[in-house]
């Protein structure tokens, strides 16, 4: 068992009601993400309002809530797909105010999409190579003239792509067209592609949607593995409560665009407001 | 060393183009080729380059450009002027060097205009490029109609709407350029095709090319991966403009007279027709469509009245061939075409 895994098991959750949900081990390092009073309106509809959250350096956080609660909108705000109408986001100590999606990604935030957005007509490997765009670079001229930098860069990209694909044991699929992969594999490829951008915060929008229970189980282990291996923070939106409760250290519940609860899985499961709004009454047996 | 599949494919396409050139060149030197057809060889090269470069914009970067002939005309006139100046002012007699330098000048001017259009327009989302390039093509033609250039010793004179300028007139407003030094040759045209293929195919199979295609296939995902979409759309657009400018310079110096009126909207659409018929994103298809449809009117002269009928039939045949799944699969093997709307080959 690795050092980090052991450390994780010993970790006691410290819910901080005024701020967010920070595991103890991250107390002494600055948080990776701080969202303050974040909000957005769509023509009068407040899709997200007064969203406050702090995520620790190596925390796995969950974002749950009923359909239409504003979870995906939060991701779009954090990745600057939408510009917030209120509040601010700090990523690794940088204010994201006024920046665009590309700049936010370069500062260390990567994501997957609820409705999969792969480059369907490209190979699995090329999808990952696009994720490596800003990690292994060479210029246009070098590429056209096939200068030594091109061969070196291509070789590095190829090796790095296969290494990343091997996280999900997908290295043998490298030459397959991404659009022809089964659904579950497409979701995994999106995670690999996002990881390739070398993020410090990885946002996963319903990563287990459309997966069978076996695949979900495997994904759960892999999410923890990715965090341990890359030492990054992960925030995930998910409707599968087994996955959320199994892997998340801190959970944030959203309803009608507002946070109604924050805490450890145990606290969330026994929180009457959350049960009322989302989880529903526990079934007998 | 084991070669990559894309490299092998590129080598095959280069091989086919070289073989086609050797056949044409042999036919010309042995006198098998008719005189009228011989005159079509340079225009064929020019239109192949035009089609392939437009395909870089339309097929690979997914933006619609309706003013490709505008870049060609900039190349035509800047190339002709550069050639006359190099000869008159610098006394450069060597025709090959002069031709190549003029083509570089033509490409550079077209590239600058491409950048001027691209910088504001490609920042926007939506089909603005089509509208702006359409306007650009018309504006540049009308402006060129009013421009007069002359060479007086070592000095180049320009005037707007005023034909009375000193020295020998190079470009005479609406009457265009007359008595152009016809220094363009078929071998140089062939080399330009190879150069174009080299640039476009190598670009597609590189980090930048993948970024261009990522921006085309899914802009939001590309941006989330940290790809500066505007930058890569610019890269494709300006590269295409440079290549069109070079083709234009070659074209200008293959004609005794050229007027700006030649490069109207119809010419832009003609090149777009080559691209669409050859298959959007299919470089190889662009080459075939451009070559076939450029020689066709000349070849069909013998059929007199049935000319347009046969032209229409060939158009349909080209469309069927380039869009037929089995033929497309064959083309995919010949030329790497990770293009849009590729519904054919499932496995790669
Ligand atoms: N671009 C937009 N314009 C207008 N309204 C929007 C926009 N994006 C989201 N909304 C609205 O914001 C609300 C929250 O949507 P969001 O997609 O964030 O929900 P969600 O929590 O992700 O739901 P689900 O679980 O179904 O994915 C919805 O009412 C939606 O209609
Ligand atoms: Mg959602």
C-alpha cells in the first residue's frame, strides 16, 4: 500500500461550515480553488447564486443535487465557459476574473463534459495528444519542415499519450477512432484527455453516466488512483450515490442554484435538508 | 527506422504527383500533347494549388471562405510588378530566380491581407468569415480596377484613378497588366504543387494541424484543452492565403494580359466547387477535381454543342466517385484525410 493511500485512510474530515470542505492533510497548503459568492443569471433566472467553496490541494470533492440544480453551470463558471455575473474564482492563487477558458486551462483546471465532447473522427491517441498540446510543444514551422524538434516532440507525445492511456488500460486502443469506442470507454478517454493537460484541479461531469455497475466500481478505484498518482484535486458531479459516497471526501449539495449543505459523506447522508431535497428517505433493508 | 503511416501515405501521394508530371512532360516533349492542352498545363497547376489551399481553410479548419480568388489576384499583380521591378530596377535577368522571387512576393502580400482579414474576423464565432471574404474579394477587385502602376527607371509609381503617371505602365487600371514577361513554366508550377502538398500535408500531421482540426470538430472541447482557437484558425487561413498568392503570381506570369475582372466572385466559387466536388477535407480529391475540371472545357471543344452537357455529366461523375464509400476508403488509404463529415471508413 502506498504512502498516500495510507495517509488518505487515516485522514479525518474537517468540515468547515463557513468555507468549504477541506481534508486535514491539506490544511497547511493553500487551497487549489476558492470560489466566493459566485453567481450567474440567465435573463433573470439565477442559475447559480452565492456559491462558496474551497477545495484542498489533493481533495476529492463531490457536487450533487437534483436535475437542473445548476451543477454543470458551476463547472462552466469555474472553467470560464460562462463569465460569472457575481463573485470571484481563485485558482492556485490566481484570480480568474476576465480570463477565458484557454487561460483557465493553462492555470491548471481541466474538465470532462456531461454530453461527451471527444474529437470523434480522430484516433484515441490523437485525442490525448490534443490534451498534451501545451505540455509538449513545437512550432508550426518546425512541424512543416520536419525539423528535429518535430520528431522529438512527436515521440514524446506518443510515449506520454500511451502512458496516460495505460491508467485505464486503454493503450491498445490507441489507433482506434474515438467515436467508435463504447460509451464507457469514451468517458474514460475524456478523463485521460483532461489529465493530459496537467491540471491541478480536475472536474468530472457525471463520469459514471451510462456505465454498468462493474465499470462504475472500476472508475471509483481509478479516481482515487489518479488523485494519489498525480497529487491533484478532483471535483465530480454524479448521480450515482454509491460512487459519490465511496470516493468523495467532501460533498457539496446544490438545490435551485444554492448550496444547501456541505460536509463529509456521513454528514450529508444524515442531513435532513439534503434528504428532503435530493436523497429521499432511506429504503428499508 | 519504421516510418509512420501518415509519412508513408504522404510519400505515396508525392509519388503519384511526380509520376503524373513525368507523363505530362514526356507527352509535351514528344509532341503527343495538343497545343491547346499544353497551354492548360500552368492553369491546372495554379488551380490545383488554389483548391488544395482552400481545402485547408474549408475542410481542415472548417471555415467558409468565399474570396479565395481575391488572394490570387493580389498575388497576380504584386507578382507581375515585382518581376518587372526586379528586371527593370535591379537588372535581374535570370528568369527562374525572378519567377521564384516574384512568387514569394505574391505570397507575402496575399499573406499580409489574409492576416488583416483574419485577425478581426476569426475572433468571432459564426460564419462571419464567409461574409467578410466575399466582400473582400469584391473590394479588392474594384480597388485593383482603379490602380495604376508604372516603373520609371528604378522608381515604382502608384496612382489611384489617374492614368497619367511617368514611366512604362505596368498595371493599367481596368485594362490590367499588358505585355507581361511570360516567365512562368510548367515545371515551376509542378514544384509549386509539391511545395503546397508538402506544407499542407505536413501541417495537418503535426501538433498545429491537430489543434486546427480540434478547433474545427469541437470548439468548446478544444478551448477546454487549452487550445487558442483563433490562433490556429489564423494559421490555416494565412497559410492558405500565402499559397493562393504564390499560385496567383505564377498565373499572372503565364498570361500576356491579365485584368482584375478575371478574379471575380465566380472564380472564388469555381475553386470552392473543386473543393466540394473533391470532398471537403479530402486533399487528394481537390487535386483530381481541379485538374479534371480545368482541362475539361478545353478537351470538350471537339464536342461543340454537347460541351456543356458532357461537362455536367463529368461533374456528377466526379461527385459520385469522390463521395462513394469504397472510393473514399481507397482515397483515405492514399492520402491521410482525417477530415470532417467522414462517414465512410469506420476503423482507422
Ligand atoms: N446557457 C444557458 N442559458 C439559459 N439557461 C441556462 C443555460 N445553462 C443552464 N441554464 C439553466 O440553468 C439551470 C441549471 O442547469 P445545469 O445544466 O447547470 O443543471 P445540472 O445541475 O447540471 O442538471 P443535470 O443533473 O440535469 O445535469 C437549468 O434551469 C438550465 O435551464
Ligand atoms: Mg449537468
